């Protein structure tokens, strides 16, 4: 077999498509690989450029393939699209990835370390919890406003709503009070989870 200069790898959940090309761009192999076969196959190849689209699992596979001695290059999907020459399928995508990676002006995405991915996940998780807390507070404010109880927006004023819910003035029907307490518990739980995330940011 001729020497492989670059491998374009189209990632998927279960079956991957590999496109091996020589230094002149000629096709050396086209190969379908299962998840179990992928690293064994890559370990059997001489060190070369291995290119993938920068998709969800690319950083995981990039680290694993890089550990085998290959030069891993991740490409933004939008930069690969112009190189697809025929009907879009796994084989055409793998070839397009290889061709895109061979261009001297191509821009690549750095492979993230496990720590970098964990940090990114922590930030995304925090954003999700903050959105959920805001939605729950707004829902509680809206329900209580229908009962004549108002408070300013923001988590700093949840205590005012809680005081009104637990008040003895009989302003709230029992069913409304019980449901409002359920939302208060949800807000408190989200605040606890947000607090538990703080050590993750301290280690970033």
C-alpha cells in the first residue's frame, strides 16, 4: 500500500468513514470502521495527519488518535462543506475533510483537553441552571401577581415572595399556597446546585 499522508475521518455514533490520501491527493483507501475498530486501525497506520470536523465527539477522538502519534486537525464544518464534490454521504464527507485539511490556508480548531472540556461543561451547566431559576422565579411572580402579590424581578427578591406565601393574612388560597411552595422549593434547589458548581470554576 502506498504511504498515507492524510486521513479524513467522518465521525458518527457507530460507524466511521475513513478516507486515506497520498501526498499528491490520490486515494489510498476508503474504509468503514466501527467504534471498536477505529483506534486499532489508527494504531496500525504510520504517523500522518488525521482530520475531522469539529463536532461534538471530535475532541474525545482527537485526543485518543493524537496519543497514537498522529497529527490531529479539527476543521469547522462550514469550512468542509465547499469541498464536498458529489452527493453528500459519509464517503464524500470523509474525502472532503481530507481535501480541506490539505489546504495550506485552512483554519483549524485546537483539540481540547479533558480539563478544558470539563470547564466548558461547567459554564454551560451554570447557564442552564441560571435560566431555569429565572424561569421559575418569573413563573412564581406571575402566579402571585394574579393573587395581588407583587415583588421586583430577580433572585434577590424571592424572600419577599416567600414571606407573602407563608403569611397569615389569609390572602392566598390553600391550593395556591401549596403550589407556590413547590416553586419555592424548586428555586432553592437550583440555588443549591449553582452553589455546588462553584468549586468547578475555582479549579479552572
